[in-house]
C-alpha cells in the first residue's frame, strides 16, 4: 500500500525521536548515606526527553524491596534542600526491586512510573532541573569527590551532586555522585509542572556565628594540619578577620586533666592571683570570662554559660545552646586514649587548651579510633587561634564534626560554609555584631493554573513601607548575581529582575500587609509562562556600620515563578 508523503514525514519524525540513551554516572562507589536518605543533582536536557529509569547501587535496610521517588524542583538543588520547603514536586516512583538488604552492595535499575500529581511519563522540556531522589528500603551508594562532577552526552548533561541522610533535610554532603546511570528516551510530552525558584542574594544577611559541619568527616574533613586565626574587633563586638595558616599545636606541659567521655571540666584561668580575662562577642555586647571557662572532652570550650557535653554536634543545638562556645565539636573519648590539657603561657600571656591524640568514641559498638590533636589558643588581646594537628575524625556518619564559633542562646543560622575556602578568601571571613537575616521573598505554593500564590516579604527592618515588583524578565546574563546598588550607597543590595514592564504593589507593616496574593488565571495557555518577583524595602535606618553610607533601602532575593498544571 502506498503511503502519501504527508504521512511518511511524521512517521520518520517519530522514528527519529524514539532514540534511547544511557548517561553513565560514577562507575565506582566508596560511601553511602542512611536508609531512606536523599541524593540530589542537576540535569540539563537539550531536547524533549523522557526519563525511563535510573540504575543505582543500594545497600543497607532489611531484605525486601527497594525503590525510589523522583522529585523535581527549581533549576538547581543547591541551597534548595530544606531551605525552601514545598518547591519540590513528586513526579515519579520506581517499580520495586528485590534486595537482600544488609551490607550487600546491590546493583538495581528502577523503572520510573508516574506518581503524585503527574499523570504521565516523567518527561522534560528542554532546560535545567534540580532532581531529588528519595530512597525506600535502601541507602544510596555514591562516590565522594572534592569537586562536583559533570557527565554529558549530546542530549543530557548531569552535574552531581549532594546527599543527605534524611530526605530533603540539612546537612547536605557534597560532592556526592550517584553510582549508576540515567536511562532515557528522546521525545514525549513534557510534564506541565509548576516551579518556584528563589535566586540571587538579599541584603543584609548579618550573623554573629559561623560553622562548617562535616557529616562524614572520615572522607572529606580538610582542616587537619591547618590553623585558623580569629582577630577580635572588641569595639564592634565581632571577629573582624578569620584567616587560615599552618601553625602547629605546641606540646602541652601540664598534667592531663583526665576528662571522661562526654564531660565538661571547669577551668580556673591563670594566673591564680589575677587571672587574665578572655573577651569575646555575645548577642548582648562584648562578653568577658574573668575567672573560669568550661573545657569539653569533645574538643570545644564554653566561654560563657554551660551546655551539657553531648557526643555529636547538630546545627540546632550549636545555635540554640545556652552558651557562647567555639572549637571543633567532635565525638571524642579521652577515656579511650590521649590526654587533655590547660596551660597558661606566662611569657606570652596565652591560655592554651589542648586535646592531644584523643580517639573517636565508640558508636554502636564501633570504635572511631584514630588520633585527634586539636588546640585552642587565646592571646592577651583575646584573639583566638585554632590549631589542628593530625585529625583522623574517623568512622563516617556516626562521628560528625562541627568547627566554628557561636553566641548560642538562639543565634540565627548563617548556613554551612566551606571553612577552608572562607579562611583563604579575600576579603577574609568575618562575623558581624548583630544577627539578622537578609530581606526575604517567598511564595507559599507553586504557581499552578487557577492557584493563588501568596508572595510574602519578611525580615524587614523597622516600621516602614516597600514595593514588590512582579515582572516578565530577569536581568539576563547579570542574573543571579544581580546588579549591585553600591554606586547608590547600598553595596551588597542587588536588582535581579527587569522592572520594565512590571506591576508594583505596595507592602508595609504600618497596619497593612507584607503579603501580596497573586492569582494565576485558569487558562492552560499560560503553561510555561515565567514571572520574576523582587521586593524593595524603604528604611532610612536600613544600614550597617561595616557598609558605610547607605541609600536607605534593602532588596530581597528574587523569585522566579513558572506556571504549570501541577
């Protein structure tokens, strides 16, 4: 039978888009998270692509079935895990695969089926997407790297990635690269899912505390045989310069204090007759320790107040604990070996706290082992130096480590930093004399057809008014860094959307509202429409002394809304 040309061309086109492919990821694996944890990465599709299945290696859990759920979020997973709840949409779930459980490393392939509000195949329009995979019945096996890894073919590019022991919760560990492959078919009907993505900085984020948390220090803890010097700016109640070095711990000369596991010992500062005080920042102004501090077996010092000696650090406890403290919180156990010391160097006027060769504690019947030498030195001017010797911090996820300083007592969370990079940066890492989040703009739901997105601005200063701009374009190549308003006296505040054309409803906290309801019309023709939002807060007192003269305004992060059907 002769087929007219009008039918032959579509048939050839269908044959062309039926191409299948496999993007291989890491062929090796040297680590894993917890059963039920998450793994995250970004994928760019050059053309319409259906994600058919994902090959992976699982371990742990009970014998039974293993599967995973597929969530799609903004164009990147970075800074969108737990920070912006609700931006992730469940679109797929894999067919369960039998697994022996236990310690076996089991290669599996999960065929992806529609899930959640998605009625059809997991198919993507061209673009970049953040992907979050939630494990059930297994833990993800992955490969640790020092930098993110990119895998690419002519159709798909994947940048990996991160992981967390509990799905969509902090801390995330990165880079973590899934061992396996993405299996796909070119073509299909793209899912019309909605997206909301915050991007760019708000101003001004000012924090008194800082920290880095290693959830798996045995693999990528990078402070061994380094030092970190913190300069106290007493007049401004902050550490004005925190820089790196290679100063080694000095040998202690005192007898061991004899710390037991998970204990604090009160240290009487020397000299006995007239102790040399230690000054430090607090939430209420400059603090001073005149006679005593607490030294914990777990490698930190409480300068003011007291916190029970808990084995493992958490960010919440670090910031909310009723003590000003600093050091390297790690589950060490001097009862298993090593020594602890307090020395006063009378010649140089230095208080010296040393943990010498202390091994990791026993967790779940497994000894952390190794040898950890860490020292905190307080100088006569109350500058502080952390000195790291050999640090095995061994054992994996059961022995996390947190390095930093906190004013405690409900301090705001500045977020995890890469400490080794921060202390080598120009300008150097510094803390501030107040705790304040940056002006923030969020949407409460994804912009689906017929929904109303409540656009809420928060972290405003004082009593004043502002403007919420809603436009149809960002600043192109200038985004997400944005256009800095330093030339107008607002350095660090950036414009990140094109305000022409835009609508600009007022916001205020003078009896009005910081919330703007934005209804999405029930018109399927709006699928794929993108909107860009940003708030400006007007306040003559919106300034910080470290920035100099200001324009009297704050800008929020920007928010991108992509209209979809679910």
